C-alpha cells in the first residue's frame, strides 16, 4: 500500500491541483461549443454546470470522510472486498489513462496546427513526454507543487483577454435568455465536462494535510475554474458576433489574433506556447492517477516504471495511427459517459450505499 | 555508463528540436506587405503583391507584381516563381480590393485562405480601391515612405481622427456574418495622388452599395458611437449666395470633445422605431463669419439644426440603399429579439421600412481665444 502520510499536500496545492486538472484543452473550444447550442446565453450554462459539479465534488468529499486515510480504492476494498477493489482500480486506471491520452494528443494537435505545422506529431509528443516522465514518476507532492507553480506562472495570461474588450459589443449578450431555457439546459451537457477533473479529489483526499478544509478548498478550486471559464467566454461572446462565432474552431485562440503590440505580433502563438503549461497541469495529474491505479492493481511499490510504459504506449499509438481532430473528438465523446458516471453518478451511489451500510452495521453493534 | 547514456540521449534530443532546421533569414524571404485583388477587363481574377527588397544591390526598395491566378493560395505559386525569396503572407499590412471585384456579390469567399490559414494576420486593413488596383500598387509616392507604410498610416491616422474605419480582416469577417449590420471598409482612390476618399458601404454579402465621402464618414462613425481621439467637423451655419462666397463666410468648424450617441428602440405597427440622440460637447475652432452675425444662443440652435439635417440625410441615404452600416440591427436584436428574428435574413429591407428619428444636443464649451 502506498503511504500517504509522508507525501502530504497543503491546502493551496490541493486547490491548484484540482483547478489545474479542470482547466485545459476544453477551454479553447468551449465558447464555440456553447454558442452552437445556446447562442450567447451559453454563459448561463457554465454557471449551472458549476453548481452541478460543486455538488458532485462535495459528495466525493463526504464519501471520502468515511475512510479518511485511504484513497477511493482503499475505501472500495474496505467496503466491498479485495476483488471489487481491484476492479475499481482497473476501471479508474483505464478511465484516467484514456482521458490523459486524449488530452495529451489533443495538446499535440493544437501545437502542431497553430505553432509548428511542419513538425511531426511523433517528435512533438516525444519532446513533451520527457519532462512529463520526469515529473509524473515522483509522488503527488511534486505534482502538486508543479500545479501551484504553473498556476502562478500563467495567471497573467488572462490579461491578454482584456485587450479585445476595446472592440467588444456588449449588445451581443442581450437579450438574456433569447430562445427560452431549453437550449441553455441542453448546453449544460457541454459545461459539466468543462469541470471534469475534480474526480481526482477521490485520490487527493488522503494526502491533504488539513482534511477539515477539503470541502472549502474544493469550492475555491471550482470557483476559480468558473471565473476563468466565465471571463473568457463572456469576452469572446462580446467580441465575436453571435452569427460568426461558430465559424471559429478555437475562438479562445482566434480572439487573440487581433491583439498586437508595437514589439510583438501574433500574440496567439505566445499565448498558446504558455498555454502548454496550463494543459500540462491537466495531463500530469491524470497520468499520475493512471499509474497510481495501476500500481495499486498490481500491488507494485514504485509507479515510475508504469509512467515509462504508459508514455511509450502513447508514442507507439500515435506512430501507427494518424491523429486528427475528428478522431480525437470522437474518442472524447466516447469517454464522456464514463466521466459522467465516475464523477457525477458514482459519488451519489457510493455515498448512499456507505451511509446505509454504516447505519446497519452501527445497529448490529448495538 | 548511466552518464554516457544520458549524454547520448541529450545530444539526440537536441537534434530533434524543430527550430534548428527550418531557419529563415530575412534576406531569403519575400515579405508581402500589400496584397491586391482585382478583376481585369475580361473578369479574370488578378492578384497584386508588393514586397520590400532587402538585397544590397537593388536600387528600388520595393517591387510589385501582377499575376493572374485562380485563388489567393494559387497566386502564391506564381509569386514564388517571380520573386527571389519564399513569399510569406504573415506580414500583409493592407489588402486592396478593386472596385470591379466589389461589384460582384460573394467576392468575400475568395478571402477564405486568409481566415483558414493561421499564418495570416487578422489586423490587415482591408481597403477598397476606386478604380483599378494596379494604379495603387504601381504608384510610387516618391518622397513619401514606402507605400504600404504610407497607406497604413493614412488609414490609422484617419481612424484616430474619426474619419475612417480600421476595417481589419477580423472586423470585415464579423460584419459580413453579422445579420444585424452590413460591412464598411475604407476607400482610397488614385487620381494624381493617392488619397483616402472615404468609405465604401457594402451589402451583407459584400457587394458594393454606396460610397461616403470623408465628412459623411465622420457622421456615420459618430452615429456608430465610435469616436476616437478627435472629431472635427466644418458645417455651414446659414445659407449664402454663391457668388459672394469665395471665402465661405458661412462656415463654422468645431471639435467635439465629448460625443455620445444613444439609440433607443421601439416596435409599433409592424415596424421598428429608432430614436437616435446625439449629445456633443464642442469647442469652436473656427468661425469665418463675424460675431454679430449670429447671436450666441441662436448659434447653438443653428449648429444643432444643421447637424440634424446632415445626420438625417445620411440615414435616408442608407435606408434608400437598404443597408445598415450603423448596426441598428444589433439594437433591434438586443431589445426586440422576436420581431428581429422574423426579419433578420433581410434586415436591410426592414430597416428601410423603419422609422428613425435623430435629435442632436450640442453644448458649446469654448469659443476660442479671440472674440
């Protein structure tokens, strides 16, 4: 069993880890996906998605309180037995593995399309894999520190988005609730995935130093994500016409194409280059969770070997199968129902079961 | 042993770094500064390109090319065959579109490459040319700085003085797709010299609708609430007989320090109503007529009356053409969404049928240093 006592993370690190996993490649396309469904009312869907994910996250923490010194895998083993625990490790491991791979490949696709169109995907991924390996083979504390560092290193990028505001047309946002509430609720199916990633709270809880602050920390992390998603979405909705916004595949990048300084043109490339760090704070914790689950599954003490194999598998995969945005989209569509189950439905079911179980057991002890 | 492996791997990785291979020295590039699109007499698409020459031996600093090609991307093939270096599109400052191109609806789709290809800058100014594009591209301003810089400076300066739109590719894209307004681009003409002649107003699909001269452009920008650093107008205050008016003794110039346009919307009897209120605080910069000609209190009324007439004329001209460069449609959508949705595919027509009132409110701040 992996020891959690030595590798404790502070509340700040916990906040930035969760927030980092949530904000990533999704933000680049989110405003368009929202506009396609709900027009300029899409920002309301973000707020609804925020409430849903906050509830789900708080449920996760309630579940984890029942078994504070272990991860979700230990908890499942405790309540359901060893084999169910192994199956859970497998399910979570595969889920995180797929999610991390999809995002990792998408990151490479974005870099290739916007920054390095001549470079082979394989080389891009190889180059990204090396620092990834160096960080992920360490324990959770190192990854948490990395997330915190990246957060402070990249927050200034939000200021890029105030520049297009000079040409914003706030009239685009009116009237609020144009076509009724149905499109807004439909668009929630996009926004609940923008907050996905908080399910790593299942694995972070035992490492957190001050467990009584877990819920507060989670809410702070989720609110931080909300603020970033909302700011960028509203800027983009005010900047682009509602009739044109769906023309841009990645409006979050396209909007920066008009920002120009005397000494610097093509700001979107600078932005995206830094944004690679932001994406890495999604990918690295997910990869860590993958190898954590796998090492639990095989009862291994050291997970660094799994990191190497996992990255190698990714490289082999993209070497033999040409990657496109379409294929990547299809794959992420496939993972979405699993996300929905593991992050939203699973905590509810688990909490109900655990509560009933404890009550019955409590009575039996009387 | 381990150290050797590490060193070997590091060396290998350095070779992999992509930036080491595809280096591009400036002398080996042909940076297109101006791209022009026009139609020749037989309606063949013609592309123009102007680029600076960095070689030491060359006397002229610039070279311009004219080619016939199918599309913008296709034209690059031919330009590559003509120029020394690789043609690079990322630095295009000005995109010139000929009058003959603008006469055809749907010309906008030839710009597809510009939007699809991330290398193009979205800040390229799109400028209409009254007459053939070749006149502008092959024009040598002589004493002036190089043409692309000159042209860009003219547009930007006029934009700062509220006389022209920047008309970037990004703005054009927005205005073409936006149903509630029609596109505007700045317009230049070359007679003896190259000059900014005002704006070209386009229909929604990009077809040419009308031109505005520079004073009208200022009025339009005021209505759009796009006052920049300075708004200056020169207007006649009272009518005067032609033959006695060599020195335009009825004119007054002012600079508006504050301009705010408020548009209120209404919907009655199947038509939209727009109430446009222009509030201005002005400083009088020039008054050709003597002080006692018009009383102070009356002067403000006369300025308001003249401005109101000019604004109303402009709006009538726009309504007649069934276009909406001001963007009344944005207001209609924001405040009367359901009614707007019914007409948004032909908003220009709906605007032509709607009722627009302009009222002007002027406050004079300063009358100048002399009486």
